[in-house]
């Protein structure tokens, strides 16, 4: 393996430290927390921009409620997903581990399930079509994912597998060998590129449900690909068929996204008068 690699940038994971306050230790504002705030801000801006268009059928109050319950779904679902998908054994040994959020551990696939449940509740309360709601929400997610993965990179966590590519990075807590900066692969593919694809598809004004299907399919394919470069979880490793847990969890997403796209685009078009 070549000795050529890039040094990990010397970025303090704590952006700002204030205090000590009221006799206690300092209040530390971490980059990762800032990335969550950036993700929320981007989703809020994009959602209100879409809602402001004539005939959108959305109000600012509805957007605020959607984002609140959506992010609640991300947090609760993300934690539950991580514990059940990636650390179920530890949960059985220590049930209170579920609530030890300060030890870290969030799963995108669990967060997605949480968002889907929050959307189902929202659609019923506000009498909105679930497929239309999915099309509205899909563009809000990729840039937020990009911000979160950038936070992972700044924290020097969730690094990639060892490699000798010229852009390999020597992460400070990942041993003595350079690794793929897989966090940045996530940023480029699941974040920026997926956002561009979704926006291009949305401009075509496709059948209702197509945009949501493109998100599921696109994320599943991109995440499946990046998993080949990302270091598997130490306690799980590579599972059956040579795939990681992340790849196995992506397969239902890919199938659901592809199936949804085919289904909504195979339905006969309905004319203004309601005739086929």
C-alpha cells in the first residue's frame, strides 16, 4: 500500500465553547450539532419556498408542523433503528441502552421509517394524499443528509475502508493506514447528486408519487454503492452474501422506490372530465 495520503484536517469538533456558566462546565457547541441545525434550516427554506408557489395547497403552519413531526420521527426512529438494526444484542443485555443517546448511534433507515410514520399521521390529520406528501418531502432530505455526513467527516467518524487511492485520508482514530473518506462520498452522492436528480425529475411534473419513488430508489442505490468503501461496523462486520447491514437495509428501499415509480406511471391518465 502506498505511503501517499492526505492528512486529516485539524478541525476541532467543538465549534464554540461558552462558559463556564452558572458554576458549571462550559457549554460546548459541536460541529455535528450545527450540521443538524443546517439540515433543519435547509429543509425549512426549501419547504416554505415550495409552499409559497401559487396553488401549492400548503400553509406556513402546515409546513412548520410537518417539519416538527418529521424531525421528531428522524430522532426517535433513528435511535430505535440503530439499536434494533445494529446493536440489538446490547439492547437485550442492557435495556436502558436504548436511552443512552449521549453515547451516539443513529440509523438513517430507522430515521426514514420514523419519517414515514410521521407523514402517515400528518397526511391523515391534514387530509393530504400520502403520495403527494412524499413528493413534497423528498427534496427536503438530501441536502440535510449531506450536512450530517459532513458533520461525520469533521468528527473523524464513520470512516472508510483502508485504501491506497491518492485521496485517501489518515483519520486520527482509525489506525495507522489511510482510508477512503467515505463520509464525503455520502455527501456527493446521497446529498448533492440525489438532490439534483430529484429537482430535475420534479421539473418534468411526473405522475404523483414519482418524486418520492426516485428518492427511495436513488438513496438506496447510492448508499448500497458507498457501503463498498465504508468500514463496516466492528461488531457486525460483513454479513451474508458479502454485504453489510447497510446494504441489506437498502434492498427494501430500492425495491420500494422502483416499484412505486413503475406503479404510479403505469396507471392510466385521467382527463379533466374524469374519463380515462
